[in-house]
C-alpha cells in the first residue's frame, strides 16, 4: 500500500520586535547602536504583513503562480485575499507568538509582565512586541554559551512555531494527537548544552507541547535539506512498519530574521524578513483514494563522489528520481527547489534564487535533448514557480510548496512534482561538500 501525504499545514508568526535578535541585526547593532532605530523605522505592521502577497501564498490564499501577475514591489500592493487565515494555514501576530514562547518554556526562564524590568536590570534579555517591552528571558546556565539567553530564545522560537504548525495540522486534519506515534523535526536549530551542542531533541519538545503523549520523536539535520530528509525518513518508518502515522515538523529560524535588513533599510524598503515560518505534515499508509503518493522508490541523494558543481548536483537530484521512475523531464509538472522570495534576496545582491535554479534545470533538459535550447524559457516558466517563502532555508527548500502540490493533486490539476533540497554543508567548516535529496510526489490513481 502506498505511502501518502495525508495532511499539511503552513504557519507564519509575525515577529518585528524580535528582528533585532536575528544574527545579522544583532551584529550590526553591536557595531552601531543606531541600527536599532533604523530597524524600528522600517518595521511592518501586522496588517501589512498579512497584506503581503508572498505571505498570502504561503498560507494558501493565493497560488504561487498568482505572483507573476502581481506588480512589483509586492510590499507596495495589498493582496486582495489579505487576511490572517488561509486555505493552507494561518499567520499569527507577535503577541500570540510571545505568549506561545512563554508557554513552551518548560525551564521557567521566560518572564512576562511587571516582574521583567528587575530581571532585565540584572542582565536578562528583553522581549519586545514592537517598541513595547513585554518580558525577558534569562540564561539557563551562567557559564554555558549553548544555554545563553539568546540561544535559548532561538530554540524557544523554533519550538513555538513548530508547536503552532503541529497544532494547526491536527486541527485541519481532524487527526487526534493520540493517533500519531512518531514526530520527526527538520528544523535548523540544534538544541544542546556545552558538552553536546547539537544533541537535540526539538522534535520531542514540540510533540510534548502539542499533546502527542503516545509519540516518540527525533531530529534530522542537514542544513537546508533537513526537512525533506525528515519527510523521507518518515516515509521509510511507515514503509518499514516502525510507525503507523508520522508527523514531520519544522519551526522557524530566529537567527535568520532580518538577514537582509541592511539592504532593505538602505533601499528604503520595509524589513520583509519579519516572520517566522512553520511547517507540519502527516505521513501514513493510504487509507483510500485521493492522497498524494510519496514515491519512496524514486528517492535520490547527492553522494560523496558526485562532485560539488551545480551540474553534478542537478544530475543527482533531477536525473536520479526520473531515471528510477522511468520518466522524462517533461513528465514532471512542477520542479520544486529553493523557493526563496526574490523580493527579499535581490536587494542584497543575492538574485532571484528560484529563477536561477529553473534556468539550470531547463539547461539540463536541453543538454539531455529533451527540449530544444530555444524552449528553455518556456520550460522554466511552465514547470517552475516564483519564489514566495521566507528565507529560512529548511522550509524554503521545497517543503513550503507541499501543501499547494497536495491541493492541486487532489483537485486533479497536477500529476507529478519533483521536490529537491540542497544542503550547504561547507558552512559548518567540516567539509567543502554540499548535500542534496530529491523525491517525486505523485497524484494517486483512483
């Protein structure tokens, strides 16, 4: 019996007051305290974040393809479907996020309300909603960098948005929390202490907070490829009979808030990296017709000896699954890769990442003789997508589109989508290699 994706939920949490604790803003403020005022001057309201078309795509009120007809800059246009509740998920305000962070704090390190100023005076890290100081967080250990207040805030933000996504998944699917027996997290944070900085387990922390008392859990790590690896691991567990129903979850990355803020401020833009993204899905055996099939038989990986060139990575992640399935490149309706929002990345000189990837995929199709060179632009346009995801790589790398693909397949408007994710392992200074994983999602045959 096929392994299927039975439900998906996408969530966003608006976090303009926490942007100052993103890695780039934090470093910029340390060099120049006036940066904090610049960040505040370019802050977006919750209403503006809701009205932003890429955010509406993420929660499902718009299709990614709709962005092509939306004039740029997107931040200057109010999406007609604007609202916090979407077809595929929802967007919550910062007060809701901060309250959820406090709820997820099992070590009682977060304080909200009138007791916070005295703790801040002693060195606690302030928590903000816009310009309003609403609380603080203290370190978990005086001498442990891995348990500093800032690192713990990153971990709690990840946990809180993961819990938000998992709760949304349960509400939308109608599945009882007791009926999930495994949770796998593909988030970027590596929870630990001074002796094992990435020991984990954020998945179990999320499962506990979401009330999944019968679930076991663990994390999967491979930089931006981690969540797609988690998806495959979940499918393999179900296929092997180790689990009946697995939830895959990923919380947001606080460190990446305001990552391109310097460029946004310089160009007079609002700071667009002011939301934390969350994602959750259910993987199980098919119980009837309709749910999209996760084609585990097509799973392909970038191997150690494959080489680090872009062509080598594409050969592994595009050619691998299609060769296993006996399909041509024109048999895939959508190629889903790094779906970073170009309006965030272009001002900082990083270009339109999805567009660049689709040009390379089209070039590979031409190189293989599947299409003529003159057909490359049409191939990229028809089988690619505009970027719409916040620049939190583990979610932007393909899985942000999973809910859209599942909806299209259930509606009968899409047959196949190839999901690909790349991991920049060289960032950790342990290897110069990259990583990658890919798998086909296919509409079930009634």
